[in-house]
C-alpha cells in the first residue's frame, strides 16, 4: 500500500508539473532573468566562490547606478535639417527706455517631421535610329535602339528601391504582402500581393547562387551556432499542409544563414559539413549529435538551455534551493564573461580568466549534480534538469578550452527571432519555393544587420549591383561582410 501511494504521489506530482508547465507556456512570463544571489553556492565549492568574490572585488569596480541625463537624445546628424526662422514684430523691438533692441543671440530647438512615403515613376526613354535614305530602313535589323539598363527584376515595374522596400517591410518589419497591397492602394498604386510574392520567387530563381556563396563563406568560420524553429509550408510533395516543416538558422560572427527543410532532421548537413573544421554550438537536439559524430566535428552545448531547465524546475515544480544554487553558479559564469567584455580582454587573457575562475565553478556544478542525481525523484522537473545537464557535460565544458566558443547559442537565437515574430503575421509559406526564397532573403537581411548595415540600404545597394555581376566572385564581393558600411548622409 505504501509503495502504491508513493507511486500515485509521484504521478500526481508529475501531472502537476505538466499542468504548470503548459500554463506557463500559455500565460506565463518568458523572461529568464537571473535568480537572486544566495550566500550558499555548493558545500564543495564554498572556497571557490569565496576566492572568486575576493578576486572580483579586487580586480573590478563596483557597478553603481547612473542617473540618465535629462532631456531628449539629439537627432542623428545625417537627418536633413530644414531651418524655420521666426520673426518678432517690429513694435516689440522697442525697449521701454525708447532705444532700439539689437540681436544678441538666438535659441534653437529641433522637432521631428515625417514626410509620408514618396513615390516616383522612372520613365525610361530609349531613342530609336534608322536610315531614311536606305531601302531597308523599315526592317527591324536595320533599326538601332538604346539597350535597357540591367535590372534586378526584368520586365517588371519594380526598381531596386521598390523591391528593397517591399522585402524590408515583410522580412524586417513583418508586414505581409496583402497588407502592403493595401498600403499601395492608399497611394492609388495597384500592386497585388501575388505580384509581390512572384517578385520574391523570381529573384531567388535568378540569384540562388547567393545561398551557395553564403554557405561557402560560413563554413570557413571557426565557430558556427545552429538552431531551428517550426514553419508551415503549403503544397509540399507527399505531405499534408498542416505538417510541420522547419527553418534552420546558422550563425557566425559575420554570417547569419537560413535554410528551409521539410523535417527537423539535421542529416542534410552531413554533406555540407564535410569540409568544416571548426566547432558547432547547439542546444540539446540529438540530431546534431549524430551529425557531429559522423563529420568528426567538435560539438559544444549551450549553458542558457541548461539554465532554462533549472528555471523551469523552480517555476513549475516544488521550490528548490538546489536549483537556485545551480542558477547562481551559472550566473557567476556569465559575470566572468561580462568582466571580460568590459575590460576588453585579449583572447589569451580571456581564456586565462575562464580557466582560472569559470572552470572551477563549472566543475563544482557537475560534481554536485552527480551527487544530487540519485536523490531526486525521476518524475520531478528538477530531476529532468539534472539529467539534461549531466548529459551535456562534455559539450558544456568545451568552451573552457577555446575562448572563441561562446557559452550559449544566443547569437543564433537572436538571428532567428525576427523570423519567429514575422511568422505570427504571415503564418505560412505558400510553397517550398517560397520557403527557399524566404530563407535566402532572411539570410541577406540578418547578415546585413550583423555587419551594421541598415537592411533597406543594403538591399537597394545589392539589387543595383547584382544585375551587373558576371561571376560568383563578383557576387561574393557584394556580401555585407566584404564591403564597408557607407557613411549615411
């Protein structure tokens, strides 16, 4: 009877956790801010924590609160200024003493004006020439006409500026094509959403070599971060419209690359990663494990995903001091990374900091996790967090041997976030070809942002130059990480 009751209690606790977790997904906060510091770290690591605290106090300044200065931030210098001069009535320029007042200075204030979307029509005029004295003057072969300029979308009404504007609206500002159609209608311009979609696919079919270029350059990176998110794609071959597809994202410091696939399996990467000699950093998705084993690629894990498990354990399970202690220890790892950033440490000094301060903390975490593993009921969320962390230990330790490996996959998650936000607006891709073209455009926009380009400015520049390219080498030179960001204004 006691065993039966214990089993039922365990099942009830597991179901409580599941209900709490699902409620959290539906209604809860998504923030993962660090937990409050606690005096105790781990019994086995008290000496380490004390040493780290002393070192921190002696080597870094205490962060203090800084009050923001009053007033507005000035407007950027590159925004054009239009001066409006105000006048005083001549009758008000007479002093009470009877003398005429003289100008002694002026006060200046700036206000922001917005001019609605300006639409122009480029009217291309191509002269035609023929010989009036020749009997063949009327034959087409004897008539000369000025050739049209190379265009990003031949035989369409779209210029480089219009096409860049449309794509920026959808892929950067999350405005679906049917909403853009209505915006154009307010300006008496009739451009159907279907036309905008066709432009997107036409661009991909003409310049899909850009995807190959991005892959080639990405695989030269020392570290690549990977993540994926669901995507609904219609008209997939031999699949239902409601089946999940996936958008994969890969990020280095300079390149953010998106790739559409019908399933979540990472097997398609095996061929691509054959020549990759760097490190892959991912979450705990097991498909990447198989990829790295097959390609013999070093595989690092994400401390943020590990921390997230313990946050969920505290949020949806019985409050646990142990989970709080683990979160505190992980936060200390990130505190050391903050110190390295603020002090602008060299790669060599940064690695020394990780080995001296962060590695002992990580070792203490795993030692305590192993000790706690057999003491926690398997149905509790805390047990799931412990087993997840222990299963990722070897990969989580990899960042302490190479400073170029980040502690987490935040960079690629930040790159994929605009796609997730946009998906809430446009909901699905109408075809696999549309999903492929969307992946390329997201790649160009997010790579431009990673290299400090304003997306619309970069796309307009790219669309003006691409039709003039005669080789992949010329296209490669147009990538945002290979050209300097222009000075605006």
